[in-house]
C-alpha cells in the first residue's frame, strides 16, 4: 500500500484534468503528495477538482483554457513553475475523439483532433522538457488506437499512432538527460 508521500516535493501538470482519466491522474498525484497544476476548458469543473485535491493536502493551480491555442501549453508550464518552483511531471491527458466514417470525416475534425491530441502534447512536452532535470517525467495518455485500427476512427487512430512514435523519438533525446518519456495506452474507460 502506498505511503501517500512518494511524490512529496514534486510538482505535476495534468491536462484534461476536469474529468475522466486526467482527473483520476491528478487525484492520484495529490494522494502521493505532489502539488498539481490542472488544465482543461471548464473552469467550474476544474475548480471542483482543485477543491478535492486541496482536501488531500495538495497545493493546486488551475488553468482554464484551450490548450491547443498558440502559446497555451507553454503558458501552462510557466504558470505551474511559477506557482510551485518546478515542473517535475507533465501529463498530457487532454484529447478529442470524434467518430466519423473515413469518407465523411470533415477536415475541421482532423485539424482539431491533431491540434489537441498531437500538437498540444508536443508543445507541452517541449515546454516542460526545457526546464526539467534528471529524474523528471513526461507522460502521454495515448490509446490502444495507437496500436490497433478501428472503424470510424481513422483520425483518432492517426493521432494516437503519432503520439506513440513521438514518445519513442523523445526518449532518444531526453533519456540521456535522465528525463523519462512514456505513453500509457488504455482501452475504453467508462467515465
């Protein structure tokens, strides 16, 4: 059983933390003693999550924004660093899944999904890595769809396949610096 302080003195950033997997990750970090900056689009949901994290003893910082907008990933990392003194863990859990038959998939959905699932995660990891030290960690919440194809999921599968290879490439550059980069590829979750 966890002692509840494995991450004491560490600071984490978690995107997509207003619900689902991101919310659960943020809570897990708080239970282990980390300070947690949470990001998402819904201020009220983020405030409710932050209140629960504070009840667990975590210092929190909330950023309600469109993570895919230019400059927002870097702003999130900068604000978390300013609030906590460092960012030791960065988790990109924010994501979009819009099922469309391949022949009907609108390019706007393609652009939006790649913008959040891939581009925003790339920019978050880049901003975090620039100020991380040995022992720090970047984590992408990928999907089984990055390994196995599904119908009505061409765009989503493409984003998660891109995430899987970006993580491998980031490892080649960051592991010599002692910064871990991992992806977690869950299947469906009932959230």
